[in-house]
């Protein structure tokens, strides 16, 4: 029989994803056949499985921590916000359409729960334990009737729940007590313990509060998790960018990532932040751009609206001035599409605009169609010649998640040749480099995760500044595994593991 432990929070961004990742690693280390599960995820960071299906990035990290290849059953429902109160709904890895919040919560979510139950049944067949993540808060009284990710899952599985609060925000005690008060009797009985997360300071000063919580709620506090900075694990969504600090202002290379309102898959740049000579920072206004050595335009869930944001915010003007001053620009996925001459959306797949003039750096036109491309790919460099330098690489791994077909209306170099897509041999060009060598774009997410490629690109930037090249010193995949181990060690030391095991066994 499958065992369960479910992590719910008093609000969003209290650390549910990271603590679920930690438990996946801890029990994996202990020899348990454990897997993550989240019924419904709302996130702009997503990933493509080996069979070409799309799921939330947080469950990818959790699967990696559990020593598993991700499968879409770990996250059967994914909501990707496209605009105000509207999301693309992805069911078992495939988009089923765009819905308003009202349409989804009042009409579709309970239908989707039938799919969630089927996914759970498959997970129960394969794994002896599931670490289940909730979403937001289980006490949102206006949403509870149609909620399929918190207490509906806990009651369906009779899963024990740990309730997490973020003490760094303040009001952690009130949020724990208030959340429990708003649950009904059955739901409250499923909560078997409390966790205080993101604590800074002397634990002795917190002990009276822990005693109060146990007396007030009748629930034990299983542990106090310290505030963890720069843990090196992929973040779930762009709200976490608010917490990111500049890593190293004295670093030789400064890389600016344009943070648009619908930025997606910013995990593409996590590997760059691990390089000691890189200071990577996010820019939302023209005044923040500074004097970077490289500008990156990231992916977007709504390319057209984000392009219009660049225009209205003054960032488009800054990008054109930077290009005139020979600052290199790289675009990934939606950012790549923005680098062209025109974006067309005749079917109104992403917005109400039929077409919008793009930035004009690359001679290409992108037309959106309802069908989405989702595939893991393996590629090699083709006509890769950036900033006057050429490079040759094979076995470059990444993935595609995009809508739209791009046609070229002028001369460009194509930097990549995709050799396999979804495990099938292909011979497909990808991306474009401008004839002056200062602008490059690609549809391949995760390209910077390739260690030798990443270092070669950085060394070209170093050479422009008269700096000596550096050898490949980072193994990003190994660094992530080490980060999972560090996280597990910290959480294992901070939780009452004996009590936790007792709760799971009961």
C-alpha cells in the first residue's frame, strides 16, 4: 500500500516546493521508492518530458531529488497564466485551451479532478510513497468548493498533512492558527504537524512561540527550517525573482536578463549564475539596465504582450541603443521571436492582436498557430559565429516549448542543427545569428546547462574585455545533485524525523 505525506502552506511561496524536494531526497537516500505529486500547478516555468509532455518545473526538481525521470503523472494539471485572470490549461502534458479564472474554477476544475485521480492511480502502482505538494492555501473559502490540489486530495487519499508557514514574512503564528480555524473538522484532523520555515536568528527566542502553537492548536511543531539562500535548486515561478540578490557585483561579466511581466522558464539562466565570473541580474525598467556585457531576452507565455511592454517601458529603446553600441543580445524562445521583424497571431492564440511589429534585429517573421511544439532535443552547432567567433559543439541537450513557426526573410546564420527531437532522428535547423554577429536567438531551452558551450560563450565575452579565457570548471548537473544533498541534510537536521516517520506510518 502506498504511503503519503502532504505539504500544504498558509499561503503561496512559503516553501512547499523546496520542502517537498527535500523530503523526496531524504527518503530516496533512505532507500524508499518515493515520487513527487502535485495535482495542479500554476507556473510559467515548465519542462518537457521524454515523451514530449509539459509539466511544472518544481516537480522536475522533486523527481530529480528522488532519483527519477519525470513523468507527467507527477503533475497532471498545469495552468500557465497568459494574461489577467486567464491561463492556458494543460492536462496530462497537452494544452486543452485558454480559460478565464472563472471558467476554470467554476466549471472545469472538478472535471479535471477525474484526470488527477487516474494519474494518482498510476503513481500508486509504481511507488511505495508519494510526497504531495499543495498550492497556495487550503483555507481560501471562496475557492475551496472547486479546489483540487489541497484538502480534496488529502481527503481523497486520507493523507497526513504538514502545514507550513513562512516566518520571514512575519505573522507566521497567526497564519498557522488562522488557517486551522478556517478548516472544517475533517480537514483539521488531517493536519498532523506544523513547520516553521525560513527562520533567521536564535531558535531559543522562538521556543515560547512553539509551545504556544502546540497548546493553542493541539498540533506538534515538527521543526523549524532555517532561511536557505542560494541553494542552487530551480525555482517554481517568477515570484521567487523578487528574492534574488545580485550574486557578485565585482564579477568580470555582467549579464542582464530582461524581466517581462510574463517571463517564463527563467531557469534557463540558473547555470550562468553558478559561474564565478558572472553577475547575472534581472531588469524591469530602462534605468536598471546599466552597462551589461550581454543582454538576454527570455521566454514568455505571452510574447506579444511582453513585446508591447518592452515598447511602453522604454526597454525597446534601450535595447536598440545597446545594439548600436555593440552590446550583444541573445533571445530564447519567446525572446527569440521578439528579435524578428514581425509577430503574427491570426488565430489570436496568445492575444487579441492580429500582428505586432517586433524589434527588428533579425530578418524573420513568426506566425502563431494553436499547436504547441514540446520536445526534448539533442543538437550540434551549425553556423555558430557569435561576436566574430566560431565554435563547434555536439551533443547539446535541451528542450522546446513554443507556439509559432518562424520564416526567414533575409540572410542569417543558423547556429544550431537539431539531430534528434523526441528521440527521433531529424535534420532541423534552429535559431538565427545576425550577419553582424551581435544578435542570436534560439528555440532551445536549457542550452546554457551544457557546460562546455556555456563556458565558450562566456570566454568570448571575456576576450572582448581583454580577459584571459577560463577553463570549464562547473558541472551543472553535478552541482544540482550536490544542492539536493545539502538541502536534505539541512531539513533532516531541522525536522523531528522520528515523529515524521510515525505520522507517515500511521
